[in-house]
C-alpha cells in the first residue's frame, strides 16, 4: 500500500475551501492508502507570533479531521513540531541543495517581485527544504496537491535525487498526485475563497453564525420577480458543492421561473450546508471541550510517526558518515 502525505498549516480555523480542497480528499485516502497527516506548525511559525493561537488552531485542525471521519487506526496524524527529527533532515538537505533552486520557488519569487525579500524571514526562503524533509522522512510515495503546489514536490524530488547521487540510494522519490477535479471554491465576494481576502465561510460554527455568513454572499441586483441565471450566481455555485443533482435541478428551475429572490437561494444554501456539517459539529464541539483527548490523539500519532522518521533519518545519517541515534 502506498503512503500518502498531507500537511495543513494552523494559521486559521479551517474554512470551506480547506474543507473541500484538502480535508475531505485527505480523509478519503485512508480507504486505499497508508496516509500520514500533520499539522504544519513549524511552517506556520514563519507568520504566527501568538502561542495561544498556534495551540488553539492546531487543536481545531485535529478536531476537524476527527469530526469528519479520520480513523486513527488507519491514518497517522500528529503535530509537525512533535517530530523534531524533521529539522535535522532539513539541515542535511540544506547542505546539498543549491541556492538557485530555492530562488526559483514561487513564494520567494513573489517576494522578490514585490521588492520585499529583504524584510522576509529566512524561514520563507528555506520553506521548500523543510517541506522536502516533511515528505522524505516518511518514505512518502504520493503527495496530493493542487496544481499550484506541484513545484514543491518537484523540488523535493530534485533534492532527493541529488542526495542519492552524492551519498547513495537513501530516499524514496515521491510523486505529486494532482487533484484535477477540485475547482476554485468561490468566497463570499465571488473571488477564490482565501483568508487573505477575508471572504471565507467557516462550516464548523453554530447554525446561527453559519446562516449569517451565508447571507453575506454577494449577488447581483436582479429584481425578485425576474428570472435569474443560476450559472452566473455565486450562491448557486456554492450550492452545487453540497446538493444532489436532483436538488440542483430543482433550485435551478426556481431561479429561471422568476418570483424567486436571492434570499430564498441563500436560505437553501444554508440548509444544505448545515445538513452536511451537523453530524460532525457535535463531535467537533465535544473534542474542543476536551483538549486532553486531542492532546492524547496527537501524541499517539507523533509516537507512531517518529518510528518511521527515526528510521529514515538514521539512513540519511549513515549515508553522510554520521552514527545512528
């Protein structure tokens, strides 16, 4: 069985884009892969300066995965910082990777284009090396990514191949698994949903708060009595992500018939979203009310992950002439 690896940064409460683009596809992999998931708190440290928030958001991610069906018997789930071996492997890789490769990373090129690379932390520049260590230290075969993240896996392969060339076969070469069927999730304003745009929808909140957020989805000014085009409506675009084909056809017919307001459409969107999240919400709230249980879950996952991490790290240490630890 192939091992897959996915990480998610604790930089905010998971939103709808995270839910559909990463969380649910990752959980689905436990059916036919050996999945390894981690809360990428080392990566988040490049921007997060509030230790209480770092801890809170890490717990929220763990609770979110469990609430939506992660099975601890099938998947390994842990905090990245609870497996410090990854930092030593990062150093070994840092010593063989060329500056030119890191300078081609999308995030660093964007910083240079903005002219603010001098004010950024070294962690941003070294980010691809830590990400490579994350992937290689578990002998990952597959890394599910969006199209914009394929470069990370390609850079990881470059580093692994160079290390293998210099010191002998040490690392498994991972492959990117591109999620072709994950389209852009529209935010409240119709742009791509992103916390940087402030246009996200948070599923895991009370029904009252979720409904209030849904009612903020931007629509046009077509009068209530006029027919409307569901294919150009932000509300309907979101509705399709949760509704059955029959439900979609029924609502589209109401759009086109007229005498149907966007307020009605938003109510339908809220109802289908709430039906999706309701079974998980109770479990999530229970877990967030008992962080000792979450801590136990995360530490158990870390203990399991460290067995593999130590094996791979010692393989790399031996390759460069260090003793095993």
